[in-house]
C-alpha cells in the first residue's frame, strides 16, 4: 500500500478510539467491574488480531483498522484503571503502576524488533508476525484471567 495510506490508517486507528476509551470505563464502573471489562476487551483484541490474517485488500484494511482501533483503545484506557483499582494500599499505587508500565514498555520495546525478525525469517509473509502478536495477546489474557480467578474465584457473576 502507498505510504500515505499507511499514515491514514495510523490516524484512523488513533482517532476512532475516543469512544472506546470512555465507554468501557463507564460500563466497568456501573455494571461489570473493571477487571471483567478488561478481560472482555482483551478477548475482543484477540479476535481482531486473529482476524487480521483474513485482511487481503486496502478497503478491508481500513475496516479492520477501525474495529481494531476501537478494541485496542478500550484496553489502553482500562489497563491503568485496573492496576489502580486493585491496589490494596493507596500509597503503593504509583509503584504498582510504574511496575506495570515497565512491563508494557519492555513489551513495546522488543515487540517491533521481534516482529521484524519474524517477518524477515518468513520472507516477507506477515502471517508469522500476526500470529506472534495474536498468541502473545492470548497469553496476556490468560494471565489476566488467572489473576482474576486467584483474587476473586471462578464465579463469572462476581463484579470485579
């Protein structure tokens, strides 16, 4: 695709995320709980990342970008909220947020080079980096779900 199209996709990805940054927080606060909504957002991210494999045209790429922008923005807005909401000692909330963002920062730092190496090893086939991103998100979601179950149990009706 042309360079200008790729820039448009980045702008769209960030622009469509505004409602998704606000609405999940409202739903979490009023109805389901922040951790439950975070897990639902992560599940939608998994679906969107795996569906990326089916994108084979520029119009499909625009549609996928809009849907993924909504899904990823929801996760981004709920991640710090979840850490802060489940910090039992308010004086340690900043430390916990710093530790969580360090992990996310490390992932962001090494994710690009890993994807680039996978892309080169696959001779330019994007299937491998997409599968890596999708699989990594599955592992992260499983860890969030495990943390939820350790703290609150296996009942799905618990608001947490």
